[in-house]
C-alpha cells in the first residue's frame, strides 16, 4: 500500500497530510532489476494521474467513515501481508529558522495488521530509508540486509551518470 497525495492545487501550502492509501501489486521475484524497475514505473504511473487522484479524493471525502474503514480492513487482513511503502523527494533546500537542513531521516509507523512499513526520503544527494517490521513476520530480521543487497544490485546495474567516461 502506498499513500497517494490527493491535495488540490489550492491546498498545496496547507499543513498536514491529505492522502489515500492505495493497494498496488509491485513486480518482484527473480526478474532482472531493470525490468522490475520498468514494470514498477508502469504500475505506479497511474497513481500520479489527475483523474485517479480525483477519484481517490472523492472516496476520501464522500464515503462514510465506516465504509472507508471496511476498505482499510479488507486491504490489511493478515493473510494479505500488506506492506506500506512511501517515497518522498524534497526538491527544495530546507531551513529551520536560519539553520540549513543537511539531512532528513524519515520515520514510518506500522498500522495495525501491517507486518512491514518502509519509507524512503531523498534530500539533496542522500536517500534515507526507515523500516518498521513486525518481528512475527517470517524472515523479518533478514529484510534490512536484503534491502542492502538490492541497493548494491541496483548500483551495479545502473547506467553511468551523464557526461562521465566509462
């Protein structure tokens, strides 16, 4: 499940979050990393469309709370092993008063019934990741190391930066 921003253009500066958790199935398994990334882009691109966001916002604002709760409950039953994931990119330099912000360390919670929640935040040249793992999840202790291995694999398969020589 990933949060989809459902703010309207006039709400951009409003405090807090306005989001809808959406369930999507991401590719995985043993397929090559470049193919997995291409398929992930295809699956998630619809979530960025204005029409999709309008429908989610309508559901959030027009459905009765009990029906929304039924949707959440159906999406997060233990047998579904729902994982919550979020990725945030901060595109402008941040300041706290006169002090410049040099790093962001994200924090994520595990909603009830969700065995794993991951958030990644990119700020300047650094991406930081936070995991919240229910220790009852089989193989939970191995997940951070598997993440490091996947990042290493991605780094090896990434094309060289523009303008660099082989």
